[in-house]
C-alpha cells in the first residue's frame, strides 16, 4: 500500500489519485494500486516557510509520514513539489521507500527533450528559490530555464492561486502564456513543477500540454511502476 502525503493543495491530491487510476492497467478493482491518502490542508504553507521565515511544515509532514507508515503504508509519495525542500528530513529515519516527484518528473523529460536542452520550470517562487530541481536537472544533463520576475508576478503565481481557489479555468490562460514564453525562449520542454499547473492547462485544453512534463502524472506513473514491481517480487 502506498501512503500519500497530500493536501498541498487538496485539488492537486485529488488529481494525483485520478492519475494513479488512469496510469494503472487494471481489468478489475483488485488490479488498482492500493493507496492510503492523507489530504491535510492544514499543513503550514511551504512557500512562506522557505521565503519569509514562516512556520515550518516539517513537524506536520513528519507526523503525516509516521501516521501513514503506522497505518500500513509500505511506500510513500508526496504530490507537492515545494514540499520536497524537506525531502532529506523526511527520508531520515523513514523505514519505507519514498518515491520522489522530482526524480519522476525529470525521468520523463527524456521523452521530450535531448540531453543538454534547457528545461523551462513552471513552479512556485519557493521551489525556484530553493533550487529543488536545479541540481537534479544538471545531473541529468539539462539546464534549468526559469521564469523572470515579471512572469512570476503576472502569470505563474496568479495562475497557481486561481487553481488553489478552485478556478482552474481562469488560471489556465496565465499558465499557458508562461509555458509559451519559456518555449519561445528556447526551452526544449517545460516541467510543470507545481501540481496546480497541470490542472490549469487541462481546464483550458491547452495544446502546449504535449510539450510539458506533468509532475503529478509522472509521480503517479512512478507509483504504479513501483507497485507492480513489488507484486512481481512477491509472486
């Protein structure tokens, strides 16, 4: 059973659940991945903790991790890119595998962009400031291409907030314009490194989706692969 450390935000967690179902080659109910989902929107805001000395979400993340493991989770996943800032702390003392959304997202970039290509990043300001994707991208042979401050202030952050407020169709044109700008600046592909942003693009049926890696969907597929490998080991 895979434990899901979610609620950051709730729509992104719901989207992750849906994408796990869609990624599973199931004939009947029993073929699906068993998930134990914690969707707790009370976890302290991640951007404020990283950027402005707001309260750290780490105690709540650790409590959620331990709660899921105590309830029977044999692996963990966290459909929030910004929260991966605390991944090293979450791995410390963790007795089960923790499937990384960052690794899953970067692993799928190879389908869209050749080695050495710049990769556009659509993410929260905290994810970008903390360079959560930078070292893994460089290690994989890519270079990060970031939105400038004007794009962040007028497109990316307002688009994310609209999704969090339950208005993905209003956020869609903003995120779409941000993706288009990064592609026009030379990005070989764009990583949707905030779990709200695929929801925005899907709400407007953006044709630019096929030039983006959806970090939520990548994590969902990685979870399905992990679960199927576990089943094969136990046969």
